[in-house]
């Protein structure tokens, strides 16, 4: 084949004369190349400040500032990052255990129950919650409460700013629609601009007369706050609004049947659900300094939040190491949730009191 013919075959005129078959072949070839390139992209080993396989544990303290029977622990781990339809998805597992007063009990010393929460979370690499499932178990040592003492709740993002909520309690199940409100940092196309975290749930911890039925402190896990560390580092100026997704629990007591009532009407109120499940908060990034985290001193940035939290402290890599809690009318002592180091797993909670 001479050079003149080769040049013609490479020209636009050649494509116009070749007809649709050559165009289809060229399109398929390009698509195959793009797919091949995507398939060869390395799987990320880190997302939202977590390394794959990394687990973080937290607990409330110090012991001298806690009420009678008050205890709460959290953990979170990034299990994997997978490719779903060309998008990377981070798979997290989390759990939480606390002591809580049995509703209606007048004896805090003998009216405690153990609440366990185990869950899984899937987000994109911007931290937007795509799928969340968690099971609440309420254990007061009574077999007759077992049916209603276990609840599984699932949120599935269906796109276009809409979630579907599924509830299973005992032998019953329900589902509800939930719309996500807009604000200036929200993008439903990506999606981005929403983070899972519920600092307002902190106030019910302890053996006060408050219960955590409608709040669920499992979502006050500092590991969830770590997921927005990259956005904190990028924001200019140092203060901006963030929207938090706050799933909560069910207002009905775990020892009562969920046949209907106020909680069901509440779940069906789509307008009110936008206020229940989503809240915009202003967050400010302060200075960095060395702080005490149990037996260690770590260098961290101070972050000012609201709604039950005085300050949070985040390392430059994004790991939240301590969250100072507001004092409440039921507990005037200074408390915090802090990172627990691996070598402390079987040690007593003997942190010094904050001054």
C-alpha cells in the first residue's frame, strides 16, 4: 500500500466514505480501550482518612466523671473499597455498646439494660452515605422482650436526593420515603455534600432520666466525623456549613409492640423527616496543638462544632482522636470520647479528669 493510500485511510474523508460499519468498529474499539483502562486502575488502599483494614476504637471517659453504670464504647473499620459501575465504594463496619436506663425504671442501679448496635455503611469516596444498615439489640435479661428488643433499620439512597428507609422489628416490617434537603454544598449528581454523624445523640448518654430511643448514640462515633477531614482541610475560609445525616432510632420503647401509634405517624411525615434526619451545622477549623489522648500526647487540629460537643481534635491525617462533650443538666462534669490504642484494649478506664 503506497503512502497516498495510507494518508487517505487516516483522513476524515475516509471515515465518511467507509459507511456506518467502520464508525461502529471505531466506537467499539474506543469504548473497549476506556473499559480496559478503568479495569486496570489500581484499587485505592485508603479512603476518607482510613486505610483498608484499619479499625479505630473509642470510649467515653474519664471514669471519675461518669454516672452510675455509665459506659459507652464505639468502633469503626474500613473493610474494603470496591468498584461498582465505575465508581469506588468504601465499605465500613461499626459497632457500639452502652448502658441505658430502662424506660420507667425508678431504680438506676437495678434498672439498666445493655444496648448493642452493629452496622454496615457504604459511601462513595466523597463520604456520601449510599447504604446504611444497623441492628439495635436491647438486653435486659428477659426472654419475653426478645421479639421487640431487636430492631434492624436500613437506609438505601435511590438517587435524586431520596432515601428509602426500611424497619424490621420482631415479626413486622415497614418502609418509608425520605427526601434530602438541599443546601449550597450539596450535589445530588455526584453525589456529595452529606456526611453521617449525629453529635446531638450524646446528651442521652448516662443513667439520667433521658432515654436514647429516638436518638441513637451509635452515630456519635468519632470515626464518622473523620470522614469529612478532607473537606475540612480544603475549606476556605476556615468556617463553613456542613450537612449531617442523623438516622437515629425509634421513639417507641423496645419493650412495647410497634403496631402503630405516634412513631408511625412520625415516620410518615416526609416534611418533618427533613428536620429529623438532616441538620446543617457550621464548623470551624482552629489551631493545632498537642493534646492528651489517654496515655499519649498527639498533635491535632481543634475543630469547633455544636449540639453537644465543645471541641473535636483531628490529626493532620484525618483521624479524630478526642471529642470533648458539653456539660448537661444531668452531668456537670467534663467528659469526652477518645481514641483507644490497641495496647489499651484490656486496660481499665483510668484517664485523669479534665480541668
